[in-house]
C-alpha cells in the first residue's frame, strides 16, 4: 500500500460500538511485548499492560 493512502485509511477507522468486542494494542513497545499482549488478550490470558 502506498504511504500516500495512509491518511485516508486512518480517517476511515471507526470506534467500536458497545456490542462489538475489541481492544486497543499499543504499538509503542517492542514487538515481542506487543505480540504477547495481543495473544494474551485474544486467548483470555492476562495482558502485559495489566
């Protein structure tokens, strides 16, 4: 995907509705920590963020 499309893609994002499951994944950490947190949340474990 061209970098020039990034702004339009981000502008199209919508917040989840109250009936839609989901979570925020912070990407300002090392990849290992991001992955561990996401996997834990998806599998019902404890997130690294606590």
